[in-house]
């Protein structure tokens, strides 16, 4: 298996798809190809499409006539599948977040453990990087990003201080930025604070929430009746969107009901709450500890 990324809850994700050997499936977060490789083992005449916007993932493309790699953001899933003549699929798998490879590459700027450029772009051809966010966004926008995406309690103070600091010394590297952050972090919880700030920047740089909303809404049109949607998230903002869509059929508000009181929703949750990795997996792969897996079935249209 590629060291690029260790797939989380591999068996649970594969089982959740309830794979038809002749069906069409999409792994919208191809990455190291761990989940895709397992799905391919279950296909006969079926086909798997793997999406990834990071060009580094192309090194992991399997040699299989049952697999097609699509170099694109998963928010454009419907458009790209139509280019291949695919209008409906039997299942979609999304393993959200960042790959181990992206975290472990200092130059990508995702990790607080290394000194690297303040980048954080999953698609390195995108224009906006973390450096641009920190050095050009106004105080109000920074406050919102850190408060909502990072759930940081002193977000307003942090935003004010960033604007004041960059006037004299623009932010350039992850090491320089984490050094700056130390004075705002709760004592003894510095690394958690750094992770929250970096998460907020990463979500903003890659428009992760907007992209996820687009993917989830498109999945309602793409997945066949009885087909599966399998989504693994790593923070509460993502999980809340997935949970609400699966349970309520919408991101916000209450579930609609028909005249007889029956729930009107396009998906039927197949898990009682979220599935989480067991202690053995977390011990083997610490990055799995915050994973939450939800599985739903497309109801009849």
C-alpha cells in the first residue's frame, strides 16, 4: 500500500458502498488510492472514477481498465462525469480532509511541525494561498474565518493582531506564523490552538465547506435509487453538513413532511449516528482519531 496516505476505516467504507460488481462508483478523494484499490477488488464489469485536484495524487493511479482518474475538484463531479457519458452512479465515497502526504510535505504548508511556505492549497494551481489570506484579508473577514472554521475563542483578538503585525512584517512561513501564534494560545494547549488556526486557514484557502455542499447536492442527482453515499469527515463543520443532509434532506432547518406526516428526504441514513474507528486503528494510525463515517441510501425518486 502506498505510504502517501493510510486509508481510514477501509473495510467499513467498502462495506458501506454495498458494491455491485457491475456498478459504477466514484471515489471523490482518490489521494493515495487506498480506498480505490479496495473498491476495484470488488468490481467485475463495473467501473470506478477517482477524483483528486492534487497533481501529486496522479503518481498513485492504478493500472486498471476499470479505473478512470479525473484531475478535478470534486465539487465539479457532475460536469466531469457527464464528459464520460455518466449520468448516474451506484455509489459515491468521500474521505474528506487532507492526506498524510500533504501534511508531511513541508513545502505544502499544511503542518505546524515543519517550516515551509504558507501555502495550504490542495490544488497548487489555485491563486489564493494561506499567505494571501493572512496578508490581505481585512480584520472582519479574518475574525469570521477563525471563529467559524477554527472555533477559536479569541478570534477577534487574533484577527486584530494579525493585521497589526503584517503591516511591519508580512507573514511568509509556517514557522514564523506559529511563533507569532504562541502568545495567543492557551498555556499547555499550544499545539491544539495551532491546529485550529491552520484548519481555519486551510478551509478558507480551499473553500472546503462550499465544495462539500456542492458535492453533496450533486450526489442527490447522481446516485441511483438504492445507491449509497459514504462520507467520512474529520471536523464538526463537515460532519454537521453530512448529518443534516442525510437525516433532514437539507443543510439547515427542519426536515419536511408530507400531508400524512411522512419524512420528505432524498437519503435514508443507514447508520445510527456516526461510525468511528476502534482503538486498535487509532493506535495504528493516530490521524484516524477524529474520523466520523456516515452512510446513507438514496431513496426512490
